[in-house]
């Protein structure tokens, strides 16, 4: 870069002063409305205390007993399997894949890829996945994405059961709040079928960022849910502000944001830096790339992330497989590209949202992202819950396909920590 030309990009301190003055202006209607929503739930310290109590495992189990006692039995079974070391360990897995080579092959744990699955819609699917993993010596993901309607899963106990299960298996997870433009508020969307990419994606029009904030704080204080999906620049900004106040919220940016180049990453990460805490942390912990990105974009953005001190803070999440219908052109399979980049770009997660295309074409009901937006009652009435389970287990198989490929190439990964990393 030309040093003389590049110096023209320097931001003067006076601009930072003007931004601070704007944020602290008591007559700023936007900031005042944000603060009023937060104040409904108490001080940041009070909000965090509520969340900590809500997410305690005994507390979750006690509440779940009142809503769905059968799920408590499932969770106790899961705890028993973990205690008995029924899940394959990392050493056992590597010997299974590599044989004698496992003893001499070096693995750089600092470059471990997080194995991610999307979307875990129903808690019973997790139990079926665990049974298959035990039976076949397979790996459970280290990260789960959820896109099920919050009020629906609050009613049937899924929200409690999954929160407890994630602590038992040692995985991170993300919930998707109900406040988004699919309810008719976004005039560009005729329904879920138009959701996948036009006119700003899902959207959070008008007052919706404040509704999103209110919903986030409700689930944070009521269930201890720390990580949620973020789909809009406005709600990303509010997520930054909330963390700056002292609330320990976290979010991941959705693929629907359409971040598909290094400059989008630069702008997003600059915002994260401006509102980071003195310890260097940010609520932005996951950055889901558009499905269009190539490895060069990820590499350039990784340099930006590193230089801003976010390499260990912000995970780059990248789809390796996608649902077969309603979101990308098929065939879509990025496994080879992941293997190429995983040895030199840290803190990546490999997201699996479908089976490899050659498997999907054999299914009576290929995976379809529009299924995420269907009511549970509709799926059950149509007799299609079995299809949903098959699609989910196909994603589990994709996770294990990726783990095998990484292992065969001397690369490593993060699976469910409490089950496999012992």
C-alpha cells in the first residue's frame, strides 16, 4: 500500500469525540429508547445475575421436570453415557481413522476446526444423534445452531432441554429469536419462500431492533441463553451497545447478513473493536460468511481479525454443506476448500446444514431450509417428523465426514468437549 496515500485514511480524534458526544447526548432518541428497554430488566449486574441463576443445570432440570419430565430422563441417560465414557475419545477416534499412523502424526490443537451442525430443531433429535454416535463410534458436534420458533419450544420444554444438554455434552449453541421480518413487517418478504437473499435479507424494520433487544433480554434472564443469531446491522449495533454496558450477551452474525467480502468483514470488525471491552472481548463471537465466499476472502479477513486482536474472540463460521433446497444452487460442497485453509486460518467452524449433494438426491424428502419455518404441529400433522429426523442425522453424518477428512490430512477439530476431549 502506498504509505502517502494510505495516511489519508487516518480517522481524526475529533471524529471519535463527535461519536462519543452523539452516544452520550441525553436527547438522542435512538439511544434513549435502547436504554429504556435495558432498564426494564435492571442494571447490567442484575441482568447477569438473573442469567447465571437461570442457566444453572439443576435449575434447568427442576423447571424441565414440570414441563416435560420425559426429557429429564433423556438428559439423565445422556449424563450416564458421558460418565461411563461411552462416547469415542479423540485418541480412539484418531486410531480408528489412521491406525498406527495416529501415534506419530502431529496435530496442532491451536488450529482446531469447530464441528458445527445446523439446525437442531427438536431435542429428541439430539438424543437419537447421541445413540448413533455411541453405536458407530462417531463424534458429536462441538457447536449447535437452532432456528426453531422460541415460543413454540418454550411451551414444549425444548428450550430447557437443549440448554441443559449443551452443558452436559460441552458444546456451544445459538438460538434464533422470533423477532424478525418474517411476520409480515418486512414488505419485501412475501413469506419464508422469499427469505433467502433479496432486499436486505430477513430484516428488522422500524421498531424491530428494540423488540429484538427486549426478546434477547427476556430469554437471557429467563433461561440464561447467552448466544443468539443476529441478522441485521441495527441489531448487531445494539448487541455491541448492550455488551458495552456490561451485559454478558453474545451473538453470531447470520449467513443472511450476506457478508461476502473482506470489506464487509473489516466494517463489522471495526464496529466490534469500537465497542469492545477493556479486556479486548466483544459480543461478536461468530461471523457466518455468505455461501459465496472463497478462501482468499477468509484469509484476508483473518489478517484483519488478527490485527484487531479478535483471532481468539470471533469465530469464522463457514458452510461446508447446505440444505439441498431453497437456499443455494446445488451441488454445494466446500469440504476440499476447508481442508486447504484449516492449517493456516485459526478459529474456524465447519457448519453442516445438509448432506453431501450425492446423498441428498437419494432422499424422499431432501433437506429444505423452509422446513425451519414450519410449525411443529404442521410437520406432525403431515406425518413428516421422520423426514426431519433423517435430514438431521444426514447433517450429523456430514459432520463426521468432515472430521474424517481433517484427520486424514493431519488436521484437528473441536467436537463436544465433555464427550470426546477427555
